[in-house]
């Protein structure tokens, strides 16, 4: 609910929501320029200094100017957008004119695209301020390490990783360096950083959000942009702005007529009452070790989350069994990466390399951080046709389980392990993506949302994922919101407290 002007006079930056900010603007207790400067101050104090979270690669040099234009618009009678004056942080895989798209790599440190990504165009039209570009797994994959920036620290434990590959936006949201963020997920790249940074993250059904102007976009299908935020309501408002048909990303043609905007209309505190939730317990995370204490720490929190779902009024079917789940997931394979490279750099203009092969042959490629901890290849050696056949089989198996039990959603651990130590990611045993569940990006045409579910005995964040049928994004948002409201698990990290004089 939007605050009244009198309530907004108690505006507090830490954990501020979109509603908080817009109410404060209406009450004239803070300006967009002042708000933007407050976030920049936190980035300087905590990302670049102090604990040195290291989640921001580039601060938009025009951020304050954009904020001043937002203030000017607020003084006129013309309508303002749903994100008016809201500072947004982008994963540095997304084009925004005026800032480089580096992919976290020395290879692309000087690449300035000539066009905004389609989603960024929509953000600007909605009034958003592009605040900064955030770190990621180099070249868009794996844990958040890169030759251009080093490693990003988890605000809840500075010796641990933030996950990846959208680890920068995850850490930045956790540390209150911006209001909302946008990540990209091709494996578990939004939900895993969301879980490990105690924020909300969603990968929408493929076809809702355009990937034009995003590295690893069309014609690849497993990757998707998605919103990241500290609250489900903020995530829903951000997603409303992002969705839409774009002829540059033909996959968005599948979303036409399937967007129940506004997604925020789905929010209901009692949204779990009467819902039927299937609990998926079979271990399926990448390189998970079910017999380890680390795995068990997460299970204890997950068990509590299942009880909380019941307490909030859901009917829980525990467990559900999906036939051949692990065998079929092992058939994962990708296609279209070379074509996607050409489409992406052909759109943005002036690429530093004319082809992916030329990039791989560049002298600086030897500096690229190798995500070496994967063990067995993600696809297990399967061919793309084998993967497509397995995907169809698994899609039907899951649909049948949901139909047999009359389920509204399936809930599983977002990640099956606690955040790994940075030193074990950059040195042996080269931990990478440990415990990451990728069911959603395997099936492609299903939505999933991760929401904070509490903390382990070691004080590390845990998330649960709601996964649904194709284009049931509004239902997943409703269920996640109801769980969030019933539990209130999100807590800001102690490493980045309010600055002196910060409201």
C-alpha cells in the first residue's frame, strides 16, 4: 500500500521500496537527485571502500542528470511512469547507452553499445534512473568472478560468493545500493544470487521479456531477463514494465495475449489459502552433496519453510516425485550461441570482435576467468536433439504430476547448498554453481520465483522457489507474495548499515 505524505516524512533509505520512494517524492521530503546521491554514497562507502562488496562495475555518469530530469517532471502536471525516479541497477550483460557493456571482462571493457536494450528503453519510458551496471560471472556465466573486477563478496559473509551469474545485482539489492535490479538467467543465474543474498528474483516464462540488446539473447532460448528486488511487490511492478512484444526477439511473439498486466494486481496477503503446493525434495542441484552437513543446513530451513506454507493456508503434497527427473536433467544442452553473438553485436554496433571465434583467439582471452569447477559438463555430452527430446518428456512428466495432484505450483530449494567460499572458487576445488537447481531454465517455458526463506545456523541466506505451468507468472507472484508477507524473512546484512546522516 502506498504511504500517505505524512507517513513519508519518516522516509528511510535502508530497504526503501518503490511505494516508499514515490510517497516521499509526493510529500517533497526527498528529491530524485537526493535519493540517487544517497545510493551513490552507499556504493562509494561500502562497494568501493569499507567491506568492498565489489558489486558495481560502472556507475552511470549521467545518473544525477537523469535524476534532475525526473525532478523536473515531478514538478509538472504531466503523468509520470510507474518507475519514475526509481534508481535501477543492471547486470552488465544488458546494454544501456552511455555505459559500457563489459561482461565483467577485460575483453569488452571499452565496448559502448549504440542502442539501449529493449528492456532498458521500457525502463526509461517508465521514468527509471539507470544508476549502475553490476558484476556478473565473466562472459555471462558461473559464479561472480571476472578478469575486469575480481570477485564479488557476499554481504552476509564477506568470505563467500554471491552466486552467479547475476551476483552483482543480487549483492547490490541486498546491500541497498539501488531500489531494484535486473538480472539474466540461463542456468540459475537470477534465482541463486537471489537466494544467497536474501532478495527476490524471478525468471519469467520465456516469451514475456525481450532479450534484444542482451548478450546471450535470441536465438538462444534458455536465457531470460528477470527482475530482482527486496520485495515481491517491487519485483511485480518492475516486471510489468519489462514485458512486451519485440520483433527483434521473436520468442516474445509467444507471450502476446498471455500478459495479465498488472502483475501487482495478483498480490494478496492470503494468496496461499486454498493453494495446492507440491514439495519437490529429490536432490537435483549441480554438484550437490546430499550427505554433507552443508546440504543438511539448507534442508533444515527448507523443512521449516514447508511448515510455513501450511501455516499460511496451503495444502501441501509432500513429497511429489517427478519420473526420471535427474536422468532427463542430465541431457541439458545449448544451441545458437554463435548466432546469438552475431545478433547481439550486430545490433549494438562497433563490436570489439567480428565473431565469437575472433574473441576466443584474442590475446587477452588468456586473462578470462575460467569457471573450472563444473566437473561433468552441464549437458553430460548430450546432443541438442537429445536435449529437446528429454525436455519434452520432462515437460509432460511434470505437467502430469501437477495435474494428478491438482497443484498450483511446485516448491523446491532454490539452491541445495550454502554460499561457497570465494577462495574455493578461485583456487582448488574451484567450486562453481554448487547446488544450483536449473529445472526452470531446462524446461524454458515455465516461470519460477525465488523468495527469502530464512537463514541457516551459519547465518547464511536461503531461498525457496515457486515453479508453475507456462505463463502462470501471476500465480507464482501471488504465492511468493503471500509467503513473504506471512514470514518476513528478508533481513538486511550487518556489513552495510546506514551511513552517518543517512535518512
